[in-house]
């Protein structure tokens, strides 16, 4: 968002020396899960089992003055309930809004989670015994995980998965309870992603002793907790570790290039079968590297661009391996969409046809659960997206859950996949320490989402201070690294800087620009929009000769607040602003504007402040997913744009096969 936010703290007593020690710990602990290993999404197959650990976990916030009692007393060495009072905490969910305790709402520091589970004996025995893996879809922000008191993994970052092979720990005591303990810290520093800072209020006449706040430069609430599913899954001890797929196509022939990594044995063979949605084998192959040729392919098309959007094949990979005299087999099935992406100086092409982004920006945000994954909410949101006629969204401002991305693949919703690089405003956040972490995050993101047809572009950041001189080297490096990891997709970042001052823009493939004319600039003056928005587009295009997406625009509106003539914060003003923007879009999309993404899909929570009344109200839907008047304006527009392509309405079917 364009408005910077800060605040959100409380009288949590954390003395400065201990806080510095905590921050140092966060910066120095190695991110052990961020290695070169694969990160295939856990699936049930003939050789693999998975078990989700959702539900109630034991929870305890460390309220000690230094937030360090859990480590000093080694809470991970025994059941958490034996260390002191615990409460029930749902997983997945943010912990902030679950209780009636206001100190937990804005808590900063270490919290502790615990779950005890009994594993099947078939997971713990055998010759050879299977490999048992513990996987977190995401936990915000810094995690340390123990199993039966043994540390198994650490991970920095709140929006991407991490896992650990726990076979040796759990197989040492078959039949006993497996105790999983997680220490989680939501502190943000100038070198985390997103960045933040701790500010102490030292005036003892105005603030309690050791009073501090977590300052942030982004406009959404810094929810914390175990936000996505925790899964135990098994593989054989020799297993398929990673699969990379890229596709090229013409009308009559497609080529699926693949690369498969196997871990645990060097004596193995691989066979691959590509099946269509009817289960018919359309291509076969063998070996770790190769290509599959598909005659008359069904291409993956975006929603409303084809009568059968989101077509997915199934790539079944079978491994047979020798290990210590035993013959092992592993099977993994990967959904594959065949599509190409190409960017010209004025167009974005999918499968060779011009694609216009008419979509939204979103947040993973809802009442009570915060950023916790919630299937009813996810399905509701996709139903609203399709009702709206939206063909795309940006994962503002962090990678979204794999479950959401699965549905994008299946429904044909195009995604600009964004890293958590939001709020990069301070000069120290452009230093080498921040840069190295940003590069690691892009590696994790691409490793997770590289095979998704819905992902057509990477966004490395949102509204950084790209006018600062260090931004040139920073974004040149991050974008070059991203392109090296994935040469098949264009790369961008989202800017709100002046076109003449932006040091990162020379390195992007598509210009994505945010602007809020008549809101943050010239508030209340709708009449300035045509002139200012037209100048914005013309200046950017004249300077860079690259296609442009209006990646954010919008206005707050309070549901039920009305005024005619339109005044700010009314539903009428939000409608009027959209129409002013749309009139300029309609002229420029005939030239080089390739998309428009409204801010925002739905109202969402922010830190408290004088500009925010229970959060940001720029949604076209309320936080409870009820439409405001602007939703109907946007729906009329998006369906009109879609109908220009004379596309038949798609048939909505179940896609649970790939979930």
C-alpha cells in the first residue's frame, strides 16, 4: 500500500540489552531449511503417506522480561504444560485475535507451540525404514523446531515452507508419543523481509519501563503464528527429491522439458508418464533429464480467455532404486500446465496471444483467523473472483499458501508471484545482509512455485525506496539472480517512485506502478485523475519502452456511507475514482498498458492509527466478503473486457484431483 504504517506494540517488558541479544540471535542463526534440496508439495501416492497436524496445539507466550525464559529453562526438553500455564491454540491460524488478551494482540517476541502425536508403526520400522519428514507450510516469522527435545530445523521467513527429516529421531523410540515443539518469533529487524525495527520509548514520564513498539513500513497487520498446515509425510529412503518442468508449444505440438533429482541412491532408474484429464497417456519418457512431446496439446489458458481454462496434465514420475540390496520404488505426480509467456515492448503474451490483466490485489486476511489458512474462505474468494470476472491477482505482499496457488493453476487465475519484499524503505535495508537474505528468499519462492502455470511473473518487491542510490545495485542483483534461477518468466517489482528517479526500473521486464491520485495526492479532487494518470503512463513509457501494469489504485470506502456529490470514504467516491481511472485505462490499453489490479479485493486489518478505522477500507468487498457498490462497477467492466475476446463462459468443475 502507498501509506506507510507504524506502531502496534504494547507494554511488553523487554530490556534493551536483552532485546539486542534477541535481535542478534535472529540475525545469526542459520536458516538450515534454505538449502538446495527440493520442496515438492506433499502428496499421497502409492509410495508416500501424509498426515496433517491441524487442530489444537498447546501454546504459551514467553512473558519473561527478556522473552528468553523458554530457552533458559529449555521448554523444549519436556512437555510444554510442565513449564507453566498453556492455552489451546488452533493451527493453522494467527494467534493475535484468538483470545481476549490484549497483550497477545500486539505481542512481540517468542511464543511456543507444541503438539504430541502417535505415529503408525509402519512409519517407524522396516528394513529399510521409510523416511519421515516434518513440514511447515509457513510460520511467521522465525522458527526453531524440536522433536522429542532434539532440534531438527530453523527457518527465517514467514511465508514459505520448510521441513526436516526427522526419521532418526522418531524411529529411535517406536510406539512413543512424538512431541513437536516450535519456538516462533515475530520480531522484524531492518534486515528481515519484510523489514521492521524496534523503537524504545525512553521518556519515563510518558511510558512504562521498557516500553517499546514494533515499527513497520507496510500497511497491513503483522499477524504471527503457524499460518499454514503442518504435515508429516513419508517417502522411501531413496526418493524423488525435486522435479523441474518447463514447456514450449505450438498449435500442434508441445514439448515438456523435465529434470528430476533423486536423493538416497545413485543406482536408480526413472520412468515418466504424462496423462491428460481423462487419464490417457499422451507421452512417456525415462531418465533424469529429457523432454516429452505432446501432439495437439490442450494448452493452459487463463480464465475467460478460453472455454476450458486451467487445463492440467498429470506427470507421473516413478523411481526404482537399489539401496543396500533392497529394491525401492517412489512415485510422485505433478500437475503440469502447458503454456508460454513472452513480453514485448507493449504486450504480455500467453500462448502467443495478448493477455490483459484485469484483476485484483489481495491479502491473506480474515476475522479471527488472521492469516491462517481457511478452506471456506479460500473457496469463497475464488467464487468472488470468478463472479467479478477477474482473471488475475498479485500475491501482495508475500507468497500465498500452496493451497491457493493450486486453485489458481486449476481455475486459470493468472498470478504475479510476489516476495515478502515490502516496506524496504530504510537505507540499512539495502545493505549486503539484507540483500543476501532477499536472494535466499527468491530461491525458496522459485523452488516452491517454479512449476506452476498460473505464475507468469515474479515480483521481487513492493514500493521500495527505489529512489535511493543503493537501490540500483540491490535490484540489479536481485533481479539478475531471479532470472538466473528461472529464465522462463519475466521479473518485475512494484514501484511508487518518480519515473525519473527510480534506480530499479531499468532492470525489470514489465513496469508495475502504484498511484492514488485524488486520495493520497490531491485528496478529494477527482478532476486531477485524467491529467495525472495520463502523464504517469506517458512518462514511464517514454523513458523505458516497456509494457505497464497499474498494479494498485483505489480509495477507502466505509460500507453504507453515502454522499452525492461524492465525498471521500463514501461508496460513491470509490465508484467515481474507479471510473476516472478506467477512462484513462481504456485509452492506454490500446497502446502499452497491459493490466489493472484494483487495491484491494477486500478490506483488511492494519495497525491502529488515525488513518485506519478497523483496518484498510479500500476493498471492493468488506472483510466479511460482502460487495460494496464498487464491486458491481468492476464486475461490469471486467466482463465487458473479457467479452471483447468473444470467449465462451467456462464450465466450473471440481478440481479436487490436484489438491
